[in-house]
């Protein structure tokens, strides 16, 4: 590894090559791997990228998340749904160590991440977006992605200040890669604009691009379709599947748009009051009376 | 040729303007257009420019309000003076001694910056400001207790906390010199600072700060400023980059301090008090947070202004204050702001048009 080069030797340029249809990952049936977890069939014989065992957190006396057991396959698109306040974002914050879990274990690719900080977890392979968009608003769109590429660039403060060849090389490669990530989300024309000046939908896309730039093996998307119109949502759905197929990563998303969740997720976890009330394929979830009750209430569920 | 980005272009313009200003002032100085008091301002202006640029790194780029910047300047000044004075017989070259003094000053200021940074950078906002203020005052008080002398046996240092000791307690041999005399500060310093050295230091500070800003490290520092949680979520080690900015800022202040210290034959630690920190902060805020060339212009104008107003005698500081208020109001005036934006938009459209035409 020479100083200044990028770690990932496989740039997302492969994106441009048209993916033959049969390379696209097909939706597999879920198979049980442990007593409580399911994985898509193609991932079942490999270590799950993420495994939560008995994960929980209490705020004061409130059990915000309790007894959370989930496994996510290496190429799975999984959904996390539930009514408002069910604890979905809290789970993202636990997975990325914004909150310290009160109990339970998180295994990322089979390794316990208990001792890691938020930044270390990102370097270990979890990238995320935020429900309330957290871009670097006063910096350009391109710089936002370059910040995502921070750990992919390798040059020290000395080469930065003296502008040694390593600096120029790494910056050039990083810029090219950043533009590729931007073009994935049709943002390449806005590279020099301030991130804060983008329309809402574009900001959401930029946040995904920035997260992807950190080269994750698991991407957490917190309400990626919020504030998008139906055609943007449709494009987003396609994009999410494309991301999985191109980068071969797992995606866990929180979403209230049921058409998106039911269309692209393989495994779905339903949360209510911090506990899992159902798990399974979209059709399982759709038919599950507990889920209908959680969303519509007991009375509503009866009238349905 | 590839088109330069907006940032890189403004960097180059800054360098060019500083070099041009240096040439113009040097010519004025050599043909005698500047009187003694005017040319006496040149070195301090260079020092304060470096102070403002380095403080801008902490306040504007990192986004942490530091009120103890003069403390680092004072560490640099006194370590620099000790270095230059104690090596006077060993190294005859003025330039080499001056360079060494600035390096030593920068080093010690960086070390102190690192030590202070460990507790301070855990804080944010007002708390950080108050603690840096306190550390600035502590540094000043500690240096007031310092007695340093040099003789053929080497450095003699006494830490005079009780206040009962004098320079005689240093027990210097025949031919020894007292360098720092407690509350009196550095006395009898041989002034070796020059305007050219000041100019070179300004250029070095500019290169360091501007190149740092436009690197992965600089982007990380600004990411921490803009959104700490998002910065952590993309794998940026917040503590590391806060420390990097803080220590770099302290080191540059130390180098500026060393030059400043070697510009006066007598210099007391009380020169580097809270007022000096605030003065530099005013330069930074008026020049625009995060705006490097703004800091330079603000420093030059605001440093010369009180001197230029000497003709107004007693009303001098009153006018100075009014100018500060007017500039503050003008830069934050929404009407003027929109007008400026419009002008800028017009110019950039013109640029684009020209680019399209050619």
C-alpha cells in the first residue's frame, strides 16, 4: 500500500458497466439460523453481517429498547418498521454507539463492537444516514462526499501542508471517486453548490452518497424516503437495490412508506414500544394480526 | 490548464497580496517614506497577523471560541527570548538564532497547547471559552514567577513562587546575563526581529493554515465544526482533529510570540493578558470567521487605526470603538448583505458568460 493511494482498489466505476440481469440479487426465502433470527437463503451459510443479541437500553426507568434479537445477511435488504416512538431510531443509535447499550451484544461480521466508538464503528463497516438530515450544510456537495472518503485517503498532515505528491494523488483519486458517488445519485451537476442549498430530496440522496463513500458493509438508512414524492421514492427504491447489487452490502432501513418497505425488503422487523412484535417476509408481516393492531389499534384491527 | 477551484484561487490571491504588500512596504521603508514610529509597527503587525490567522484556525475553522490565545504567544515569546539570548555567544548568525527561537517558541507553545487541549477540548461553547481564558491567565502568572539567567555553565532557572527571590539568587558566574527577571519580564533582550522575518513567518503561517484547510485533515476539522455527530458517523476521530487544529494554532502563536519577544528589549508577561487575546479575537471576528485574508486585512487596519488616530488625542479610543461598531453593523446589515450577494451573483454570471464565450 503506497501512501496516498486509496484503500479500496475496486472503485465504483463498475457501476457504469451495465449489470447483466442475472447478476441481480434475487429475493430469497428466509431461513431460520438461530431460534429467533432469519436470513435470506443465499446468506444463510455465511456469518451474518450484523447480529444483535438481547440488545437493550433503558433511559431512567424507561425501557426504550428491550430484548432486540436480529440477524441481517451479508447482502440482505432488511426493513425496520413500527409506529412513531417505537424505538427504531434508538436502535440505529445503539448500533452506531451514539447511545451505549445497557445490555446485550452487537456482533458486526461476528465481532463484538462493544468497545468501539462511533467513529471506529464506521471504520469497522457501519455507515448511516439520519432521520433529520445531518449534512455539512455550509460545505459544498463535493466536499460532503470527500469528508465521507476521509478514511479512504491516506496522507498525513505533513504531506497536506507541504503538498507532497501523495497529497495530489490521493486528492485526485478521491475527487474522481466522489464524483462517481455523486453521479450515482444524479448530483454530479451540483458538486460545487452548498449542500444546504439543495432541495430536500437531493439532500437525502447526498447523505446516502456520503455514507456509501465510507465503504461500509452495512448501510443504515433512517427514513430515506421521507419528504420525497412518489416518483422520487420509486427512483430511490431502484437505487437502494442497485446499491446492494453493485457494492454487495447489506442495507437496513427504517421507513414509514409501506410500499417501499414491502417492495424491496426481504426481512422485516416490526417494533412497538421497544420490543419486536413480528419478524418475517413482507407477506408474513402484512398478514400478521399483531402488526395490524400496533398500527391501527385493537379496535381498528377488528374492523379491518 | 485545469480551472482552479474557488478556494485555491482565493488562496493564491492571498499569497500574491501579501507578497505585494511586503514589496511596497519594503520600498517605502528603504526610501525613507516611513518614519520611525511607523516602521516600528511593521514587526508587531506581522506577529498579530500570524496570531489572527492562527486563532482563526481555532475559532473560525474548528469553531471553538478560545480566549487564551495570548497565553500561547507568551509561551513562545519567553521561550524564544531565552533561546535567542542563551545562544548569543554560540551562534553568531542572527537569522539562525531567530529561526531557532521561533522553532523553540512554536514547539513549547504546541506542547502547552496539547496539555491544555486535553481537558479543554472536552468542553464546548461558553465553557471552553472560560477555561481557555483561565489557562491564558495562568500562563501569564506563571511566567511572572520566572527568573532565568545564563552563564558559561548554562541556563539557570528559578521558579519564584514565593516572590522572595531576586535575580541575585540565580548565582550567575562572572559574565552571566539575566534573561527574564520575574514580573519585569525579559529585560535587555537583543532585538533581532526584522520585518523580512515577519513577512516570512506570515507566509509560512498562511501556507500551513490554507493548505491544512484544503486537505482531508482540514475537511475533517470543518466537518467536526459543522456537525459533530455526522462527522463521527463517517468515521472521523473528533478528538484527534480538534487537537490537531488547536495545537497547530498554538504552535503558530508561539512562533509569532518568539518574533514579538525579540522585537523589544524589554517585555513583561503582563503584555500577553486577556486584552491581547480579545484584541486578536476582534481581528478574527471582524475579518470574518474562517476567512483567512479577512483576518489579515482586519489586523492591519485595526492595528494601524489607533496609531493613525493619535492626532485626535483623547478621542482616539472613542473613534476606534465607533469604527468597530460601524464595521460590525455594516457586515451584518441584511440590506447590505443582499446587495453584496447580488453583486457577487452578477460578477459570477459575468464570469460564466465570459467562460462560455471563449
